[in-house]
């Protein structure tokens, strides 16, 4: 299932050589704006657009004579509350829009869209350790939660009606498991993140693992591991605002889905994206980010439609 793993509120940064006491205040305020520390309510909106246009068989590109593609836009509304500097909760609701063109297997093509609410998630965050000093910061946290079956699964029912293409016809690479808005299953989410800064240079890393259960139409998505992070620098570090740039590395590893007792051979994938990320914060209230990712590693099972690029934007307001 082509998806958006979630909006990460990890602090990023940019260059220089020395951090003053005021710089430390700015770093801490930026973390508050992200909703990472401090008490109170925060809310936000995240958008991710992904264009899928490359057909790949195992590790080799193949022709796409039917010009099959999918454009996916996932908007996530989030609201959270930090009880203190250590414990917080967050609730995410995705709204999904997908436009697609696919072969039918009968020598024709099918153009269409899907739109609706996806699977919501409730997450808890625990700040395990935090050390804020003039020239050095280190934070480590854990998260855990549950994903609810709130998304429509009608498209997943297409998996029960799939057939071999007619002789000479182009095989479809956009399936029901790609288009479905939800899985129909309650799934567990665990993960964690670390962030460390020295003067204005920093590095962060986050990992998330989703444990899937069987959903509607006897379909079970495979457990998947997602990650992101990389080095960066604070290019602007003022009392009221910060601006950071980062070389962001993200990726996913997912095994084969199951439909009943059968494994779906065209669902396993390992992919790595590389691209720039910029984050702006204002005071301890506003955090905004913009990022792009381009695939540098793509290793899939079977014949699949894979992403050419993705763009992410997000904003968080800490009340």
C-alpha cells in the first residue's frame, strides 16, 4: 500500500561555529514549536505528494506502454498534548487523494481517482533523556500507539477479483492494495528518535515499525519499517526565529502482503530517498518545514509501480 508513514516533529538545523546562551534558548524554543518539549497543546497539518511513474520488475526498469501512473496526495491533520517535558500524546487523521491511470489487462486503460479519510492513529511519546547545554544538545525519545481501521477498504476488494491479463495485453501495476484508503485492521506502532547538536551542527534519526494484523477481505499488509534522518546545520539562529537545512535520508523496508493463505509477490520493497529539508521556526509557537526526496535505492519484488519523487510540507502551532 502506497502510504504516508506520519508527520515527524524532529528538530533540524544549519551552519556556523559557536552557539551563545541565546542560541540555546532559540534551540529550545524551536523544539517547543515542534511540540517536542514543554507543556500544552499543539496542532498541525502535513502534506505529502508522491508521483509514481516507474515500472520495475525486481531491480530492472521495464517499459510502460500504457503510461500507467499514480499521483498520491496525503494530508494529515494532527493534534497533540504534552503533559510535561517527558510525556505527550498525538492524534493523526489522514485525508487521501489519489489519481491514477492503469491498464485493465483487456487492452484498455482505466483512469480514476479515490478520495476520503484514511486510517487514523493515536500515538504516545516518552522523552527518555534530554540534555540541553550551551554548545551541546542530546535528546532521545520513544513512541508507541495504535492505528485504527477508519479508512474505506472498498478498493481492497479488487484483490479478490484480479485476473491474468489477456494474451498480448499490458498487465496492470496499480492494484487495490495501492488504491485503498484503509486496511480494515488495528495495527500497532512502535518507534523512537534521537537528536544531537554540537554548536550549530546537528544530526537526527527516527525509526518507526508498524505491526500489521489481518484486515478486510482477508488481506494482511506486511509489517513495515520506516526511517528518516541525517546531518544538518542552523543557518539562522535568532531569539525569535531559526532556519535549518538538512541532508535528509529516508526509506522503507516492507515484506510480502498476504491475501488469505497466499503471499502477494508484487508487494515487497526496500527503498531509500535522499533530498534536502528546510525547517523554519518562529518563537516557541510556529514550526514549518519543506522537504523533497528522490529515490537512490529501489529493490522490489515482482512487477511494481514505483515513485519518481516525493515532496513534503508541514506546519505545527504550539499553543
